[in-house]
């Protein structure tokens, strides 16, 4: 890790009531997830759709209420925070959303959207200071200050996502949670936005939680990776360790699925073709057992706990590795 732990999440559990075919179900979206983020670090959270990674991010910023667990920012509990503590945490832990079209209010100008957090917290001392801060922030994300007078419908998808990033860094936070920030963009624009985020992280000394379903993208920006499957973290390690030597069968499947110019250099592992189990009928033991080529009788009964594996900081939840 790069420095002291700035964000510490322990045993986070989130569930939702869902009605399906006239029946009520309790769906466990996050099941005991634990992770930490150091100052200046970029931690990637990766997994296929529905694994709970976005719910983890939304729980940290308070958009989803966890059923249990703790979320601490610089040692202070964020869940249930009120008053001054809540305002400080909301200014210091910000989020960039996946959909650049849905994340901006179509009735507000770009300038008003970018300055929203500062307006709510009375950060600006004058209208001149507010205007200057908006202009400087738009410039920082590669947009002309004149964009402040425009509306979201006048912008392209890449420009809107730059506005979303600008909104997240004014006033400058300690942590940015980026939820699939490039998945809705064209490939060429993805590269531009990724480079922008890496540049801002260096300039503003941000810590970052980067959520993605794409290990290739995670490999470009993160220093550590947490792999999630059906609400649980199944492997954690340094990014290069995960990409070069994945251990968990699910992680190996994710790495094997990364497109490579030379297929002979692909990490050995089967490319997953099956669907994950239904959230309405979760397996009793390891959730990955129905798809796993290494599954044993124990996997069908006992849920593997995340445990240290080696001396390089790796942790893994698997009975057979």
C-alpha cells in the first residue's frame, strides 16, 4: 500500500427485498465484503455483472444503506454519520457514475452541476470565486470553461463523463469511487478518460476505488485488485500478481477472457461460458462451485473464507488452492 489506510470496510452486507412472479425474496447483494484503501492507492474491484461491486461503492458513499458491517473514513464510522461529520465525509468521498447520460440533471447547466457539492457545503465565499473554481475544474478535465453555460444535451458521452469527473473533484476530495466510468464510452474515448483519471490522481493526490467488469482496464489504472463473485471477495492481490499468476478458478477465468493479440500467451484457464447461479436460489456452499472445474464435495457444503495466501499480501477464498 502507498500510505496509511484512509478507507476501511469490514464485513459489509447489503440485501434487497425483491418481488418476482408474485413472491417476495430477500436478495443478498453483498455478503461480508471487506477491503481497505491506502492514501494514494488505486484499488480495483472487478467481477461480472451482478456480483455486487457497484453496491459496495454506493454503500460507501451512503446511496445504499448496508444491513451490517462498518465503513470507516480515516477511522471515523461513515454509516449513520450525522451533521458535520456527514458533510465532511460527503465532501471527501465522491463518486463518478457509470452512465454519463443519467448522472447529470438535464435542467441544470454544466457549471451548476460541477459546483453542486460546493454550493451545498457553502464552500465558495463569493460568486467570483465560484465561477473561477468552475472554470479551473473544467479546464483540469480537458473542457473549455465556456462549457459551464451549456446543458447536458449539448455534450457528447465523453464530454459528459468529463463533467461527471469534474463534479467529483470540486471541492478536491480524498477519495474518488469510479463506478465503471468508461464502460459506456467508445474505445478511443475510454483511453482518453482513463488517462485523465490517472493524471488527476497524480496531480490531486487522490485515493481511488475503481470498479469495473474489465480486468484489462483494471490492469491499466489500479495497483491492487479485489475480485468479487456473487457478493463476496474471492481473491485480493497486487494487480500484476493477479494478472500474471491468478489462483482462484474464477480469477483465472476472468484473466483467460482478456483479449490478447497472441492467444498462446494467455494464462491457462477456461473461459467461463456458463451463467452464475440465480440470486433467488444461491448454492449452499461456495457460490462458484456449480461452474468450477476444481469443485470438491466440501465446496458444495462449506463457504470458503477469505484467507492470506503467501507472503505477497494475497488473500484467497477457495478450499482447493
